């Protein structure tokens, strides 16, 4: 009787151990995870090399590919050149010499078409405004916008036909404005040539006339 009881107890213990083992193997694996409030560290930006010693060279109209670092001037605005020429004619039609001077660079010149240069433009126009009453033309059309031609420096490398030639004093950043004149007389007096050309120069963001060429000189 005693051996049988011991056998039953041993079998019961073995069954318990098997059950515990099954429970432990069926339990899912538990790995540590970050909590919902944890956020990854922000990504730092890539490093950028900054040259604190170097400086850009002075702006130039052109440069060669041999230069390691260049700074080019922005091409002159064609509309800015046209606006200063319109301001010039507005001053002439109103006989306003102070306003006319504001359209000229201090060393602006006046010369016949095709000439290399000439006397100061402000002196020439001061004399013309004193000789002729251009205010009579205030209601007249002096030129047609549709007939005005505008050229950059490099445009003259490819011009053919009835086109102007590049003035000797024109620089790469200048603009040439060609204006055919519609009204050339006040009564019997000739006061304009058939054509005027203006070399407009931009310095920083200021436009002024550097040279005036005309196929007419007042007596």
C-alpha cells in the first residue's frame, strides 16, 4: 500500500512540473521598448565650410576662365536706359536745363554721328536751349517709341544692314539708344537732327547719359 501511494505522489509532482514548464514556454518573449514619450535626438545639420578671410573680387564687365573666382556686373537694364532718354527729351521740350543736367554724367560729351568724342554735352544743350524755344514743341511728338532701337555692347558684333556702329567710348556695360527724330523744326528753324544716339551708362543702380551723337549742330 505504501509504495503505491508514493508512486501516485511522484506522478502528481511530475505532472505539476510539466504544466509549469508548458506555461513558461507558451509565454511571449518580453523585450524592453522605449516609452511613448521618448523621442529620437534631433539630427544635426551637415557641416559647412565658411571662408571668413576671403572676399569677392571687384565686379568686372567680363572675365576669363583662368580666374578661380570672379564677380561680374549685372547687365544694364534696357528699360532703365530708355527711361533716362525719355527724361532727357522731357527736359528739352520744357526748356528745363537743371532737369536736363540730371540726365547727364558730369563728363558727358556731345559729338556728330560717327565722331569719337566732343565738347561737354551740358554746355552744348545750355546754348541750344537759350537759342531756341523748345517749349513750343511741348505738345509735339518728337519720336515714336516703336522706332527706338536699343543695343548692348555685344550686339554690334553681329549687326548687318542699316545699323549704327559701336561708339569708341562705349564700354561693355553701356547701352546705345538710337532715336529717329520725327519733329526736327520749329517753324523754319532746324532744331534737331534726323537721328540722335545716346550712350547710357549705369553705375550701381543709377542711369545717366555718357555721350550724345547727333547729325546736326546748332548754328
